[in-house]
C-alpha cells in the first residue's frame, strides 16, 4: 500500500515507520484501489463483509457492523442505528480497521486523543488485540466514557486546557516514541472503516442510495467516510449517484459552518462530542460538501436538548451529540434545502447508555 498527500502530492510507503501526516502538514490517505465487481454481500460477516475494500484483514473484530436501518416516521426519514456497536458508538467502524492494521504492523502500544467515544472504541479494540493503549482526554471528560476506557485496560491521560491542547500533548508523546499514533482524526485506516457506513446503507437499500444524508460533524470521520464510500460505489458502478451530505455542528465551535455562511452564533455544550475547533481534514470536508451539493449548519444547546427529548420519547435512546443530526434535518427542511418527501437517512451515532 501507498500513502499519499492530496495537498502536495507526496507519497510514502505504508508500514510500521510511516508518518502520521505529510511533511507539508496535511493528512495522508491510502491510494485508492478499484472496488471488486458487485456481488452478493454476506451480512453475517458484519462490516468485514467489505474486507476487499479495506486496508487490513479482520485481525481485531467484535462482530461489528450492519447496524439496523429503521423507519422514523416522525422525522419522515430512516435512522441508521450506529449507537448499537460494541462500544456504543459508530467509532467502532474505524477502530476495528485501525487496530487490525496496528496488529498487522506489530504495534505494541497505541496513543489516541479523544473527547470520549473514539477513545473508548480504540481502548476496547486495543484490548481485543492485546495492544496497550494510552488515551489522551480532556481533564473534564465525562466519567462514563473514562470508565469505558479504564474498563478496557487502557490508561486515560488527562490534559488540562482545550481540546487542541489534548491533541498537542498526544502528538508530543508520539514524537517522543511513546507509541503508534492511532488517531481517529488523522489515521487513514480509521476513515477506511467509516466508509463502511455507505457500503452497508447501499446494500440494505438494494443499492438505491437516498437523496440526502444528515450527519453530526466534528472532525468529520463519519462525514468523510460516508462521502468516500458513496463516491467509490458510484465510480465502481455499484450505484448511480451520491447523496447530498449535510453536516450539523455545535454552535460556538462550528468552523465548517462558519466558513460557509457564518452560521455559528450561540453555544452548544450539550453536543460535546463534536466540539472540534480545528478539524484535521477541514479542506476535505469542505470539498465533500461542495462535491455533493450539501451544506453545514450549527445548532444551539436548546435545539439539541429538545430533539434529544423527541428521540427518547420515540424509543431512540441515543446520547446528546447524536441529536444534532435529526435536529439538523428539521432545520434543513425549514431552510428549504431538504424538501418534504425527499428520501433521507440520518445516523444516530452514540448510545444514551454512555451519558
């Protein structure tokens, strides 16, 4: 495999000593390989039914994938229930591929920085692999997510300051040789895992993709994975189109929405899982929005709380950050960007049991 930089064109050989980002400072990705011809997909293999699409073999798996696709009449949409993964969030999509690759490379210790769900997922899959893990977290990280990290045998490293300070501390530890950077924001293997959201959705809908998908947007791990997955399916001839992709950010920490139309007024401390001031792949997120004719908006705390209550009242016990996506669907319809009657899918990304 080869790693390449979309910004400057540099390439690197993939392997144990590969860099975690390009010398120019941009993120790296695997050179894309052609998809196999369409064929029957064995859903009993979970997301590893798409092993031919992924940069690793299923060395570290807990049977994750093919989460339910459920009608949500109150929203005139379908919900994909990605909160039913083993660690309680969609981050398992990336973690299973990331830790499988780490195991193949002979990694003994991984380092990750995360506000919660990604850290819990990396910790759990590292435990499955027998790999030590240090998870750098904000000092005020939710106790429920710290318990999940510790229960898996990983070490939470609490860092005072901003979310950016947490990343900086983790990167310094990686530079000092303390471990392999298993970053959900930077490592391309994680994004290869989140591409399976699109693959599963296409299979579950008999290769008929929706008109639009509305997703929470922080670092963009699911947003970009969905875009890349849908694009690869279309380019390979498995499907005919790519859905419009709509991101929803937390007001007050909404760099993508602000870049598009200064839409970040207010605050939203409820959706803590997407409070990312400087996304590692912001340029790629903006390109994906432009390529699909989508958008990004920011919603405040009250709107998120109200939507969370609606979800809970109708049996969807997800965590607060998950509520921004169905709330965003409501807002996009009010703006006229998504029309009544259009075919829409919304992922619910984290379990309420973790709050």
